[in-house]
C-alpha cells in the first residue's frame, strides 16, 4: 500500500490542469481529490478529463466537476487477498484506503499487490477430495474447495493469495468433480498465473499427488490443502524454509479448547486439586507445507499422506521445521466451520 500520497492527490477546488499533471506524473491513470481535512471526495481519471475536454470544459475549471464522487474504497483492516479479490473482480488498477470518517490513509496499486518480483517456487493445492463431511452443503454435486465463503470459492481465494505473494505457477491436484474446477480456473491467465492440473485417476492422498508433477522442482514447493481460509504470507514461509535449510517444514497454528468441566488431579484415590474448566492449547498441523526438491524425490507414486514424509524424515534424522501461521487461518472441513466462516454461527 502506497502511503506517499502527495504524488497521487490533488486538493478540492484545484484546476483540472493540475489534476491532469498529477495523473501524468503518477503513472496510475488517476488522481485522488481530497479536501482540507484529507478526506477523499472523489477520484478523477485520465478518461474523466478526456471526456470533460470533449464536452468543452476548460482545463482552468475546478476538478470537482469532473471527478467520480461514487468511488469504491476499503478500510485499513482489509487484507491483501480481499483487496486483490476486489480489484480483479472490478478491474481496478488502484483502490483507496480510507478511515471510517473518509480520511485518505493509503492507496493499493494492483502492480504492487501482485508483486513486481515473481517467486520461482511452485505452489501445489490439494483440491481432489470428496468433502464427505460437507455433504450436507455440497450435496455431492460440488467439489469441497469450490464452496463459497463471502461470495467467492475458497479455492479462488487461495489462488489469489498465492498470486499476491509472487507465485506465478500453481498446480491444482484434482479428482472428484475435477471438470468443475478446471472450467472455473482454465489455464489461470484470468487469475494472474499459470495453472496446471495434477489429475488423480485414483486418490493419492495429500502427498502422493506430488509425484504427478511434470518435472522435478528446482526450488522448494509450497503445498497446501484446498479447504483453508488463510491469509498467511506464503513467501515469508518459503524464505524461512530456505534460510534454515530444511528438508521439509509444516505450518502450525495454535488451537485452543475450553474444557467445559472441572478437571481433577489425584494420587490414587486421594484428591489433590480441582482445575475449573481449563483452557488447553495445542500446536496443530495447519495443512500448509514446504517441501524441498530432495523431499519431493522421496514421494512415491502411490497413496501417500504427506505426514508420512515427515515421519520418515524424522526417523532418518533429516531436518524438519515448524513455521508459525500468525495470520488468519481456518479449516472448513466441518459444516459448523463452514457456517461460521460465512457468519452464520
């Protein structure tokens, strides 16, 4: 998000010519019109200026008359994936960030969100499961990763998040109702990346599908489940993997559970204490992994849960890591989780 806003803003009451100069110099095709209190009052584009000139408006007239006062903006709490989702859905190249009272805080630029620097790493998303536990929602007519949260398929949100962190080649492992996923994503060009499909003739598990890659990866892979709502910085995760030289690494999330009963401590038949409704915290597997090229070569072409790769590595004394997912994360494997993600529960 750009915060050096002077290069993109023009004050209310300024002549159209001044706005045109800002548009030309900023290189984004638009200028933000702000009042004396830094509130965003409108956006003027090069197209707006061109139409005004054709209508006979002088460049000396104030910009307020030709700017768009019905603009779309987001608040400072909007996440990167949400912003990219909105910008691509509406074909925006820029999206202002405003406070609740309309003050301009920043400016999202599409070229910066997608990222100038492309990552050489590939991403593999497991999207072939039948989603048996969500059958009451999918009715066995929709792949689980294609169920919608806030109007967008979960798998689409994952792809957009990958693109926003510099991934340009994404593999989708498909099996159940694969044609629905392939029809939606195509070759990926509409989503800012190249998408290829790993077609499982029979289920291969979260690890075995990796054996279907068309060639050995030259860099560590990012591998993840396709039913996650996550805002994690995948690029940072891969950088950490490479810095530490891990064979493989698993993303972790702290899971808390409130025991609804008093828990007893005892020695034989004697009571030693009562802990009332304790909160238990466990570090859980978040369903996101990074796999080195060496680890990929150890994946068999057979049904193979990816956790078996870690079990085998630990038995052989190979270095495996844990990466804390500190950002938003939720798994929609259960109906109540899906309903909660949609704000129903």
